[in-house]
């Protein structure tokens, strides 16, 4: 620091001795947590699980999720008007409007 500035803090900054927010000691008490999400929050990119009767969100009704070769996944033949959809490691038998009829062995 230049001699004229000794002992003065630049405007808009707090002195180094004052603590702002949480200290590093309180942050280290929660191993594995990041500061970006509150405790218990799920990543918006992680697929969630749905149950029979739920409606599968439209983003998972796209053709890329449809399973045509259900026998390759050890799934039973879908009911008439239904098809299998794979989301993550889970399989859902859904109707054309997205209502879940059954959950496969992965779910």
C-alpha cells in the first residue's frame, strides 16, 4: 500500500477484522455440501421418480426416451395405447397423454 493510504480501507470494503457472513469454521462443519444449494435441495437436472397415476413431464415424453425394444430391457409388452419410457435408470409405461400406467423393474 502507498504510505498515504496506510490504515485506510478503500470505500465499499469492510475491514479485514470484521466477519461477513459465515466463517470458514461454520462452513467446514457440513462435509459434502456446496454453498450453491440449500440442504435437501435436489439438482434440477437430476431425474426424479414418479408413481402410477402421475403425469410424466412433457420433456420426458420426447422420442429419445421411448423404448421400442422393451424385451431387451426385460419389460413386459405395453398395453394397447401405451409405450415404455426410460428416464435415468427407471422405466415407466405411459399413455399418449403422459399418464403413468405402471413402473417397470428399474423403478
